[in-house]
C-alpha cells in the first residue's frame, strides 16, 4: 500500500520464487510483498533526472485525462497520446485487435509530426519570431518524447525533427537522409541493443522506404 515511484531505493523482505517461464524472459525470480512491514524505503532520490521528469509529466497528463474523461475514454486517450496501454480493459484491447485498429494505440513518429505541426501553428498565431518559433517546436517535441517514455519511433522522429529544425534555424540545406542516419547513430550509441529491437528495425525501415 505504500506509494512508490521511479527513483525509490527499496529493501524487499520475502521469499523469492523461481518461475521457468519468467526465467526465459530474463526475470530470474518474483517476490511477494504482502504488507508495508516487508518493504523498507531507503532513498527517494535515485535514478536519472530526465527519466524522473518523464514519469512526472506522464502521471500529470494521466490525472488530467481522468479528471475530464470517463474511465474508458481516459484509458484509450492515454494509449493513443502517451502510448500507455496498461489501463485499457482486456475486452476493449481484444476488440481493437479484431477490428484491426490496434495501431492507433501505438505512439510513432507521426505523433511527433502532429505535435510539431500544432505547436508551429500556435506559435505562428501568437506571431512569435521565426527563430524562436523553431526553438519552441524543438522544445515541444522534446517534452512529448519524455511524455511517451522515449519509445524508439518517437526518439527517432524527435531527433530527426530537432536536426531538421536546427538546419532551418541556421538557414542550411535540409537533408532527411542525414537526419535519419544521425538519429540512428545517436540511438545506437546510447542503447546498442536497440539494433535487435523490432521497434527500431520497423521504424527505420518504414522511414527509409518513404524517403
């Protein structure tokens, strides 16, 4: 019943249980915590700053959805906007699969494009200087990337959008191929195992095909 969040350092007291099917998926054991007395909270300031910020913003967005929408609508909106499918009812999820609409629950580079387009329109309406508008668009894309938990397609699109915006800012010729290559290089430099992720492969293959 304790409220826990990313960055908490804990001691868990209990008997670990090994499960064959979990071990196949790199989880060696589970531990059942039945009461607060079996959990000791040591520190709440561990973890990476940007990841903490991402979780904070994401939870705030979920609270807003819950406040103004029904439980069903808020769960679907969280999936569509934030990529969080944890609160969707199994029956609803199965129905989306059967009608072939499950893809709307997955955040992608398209979402980043929508964020960039809407923020660009807003800054234009406010008559903000062109260069400040580009910086504002970059900021909005970065915040949205954090909100979605930095899914690979979103990271790819955000990095591409940032470098294309920088090119426009400095009045340089834009190259989508170079922006795509640079985004792949940055993702693989920070997370080399992404190369074997189907999300990474499909994201880059689809954009390369479009280009």
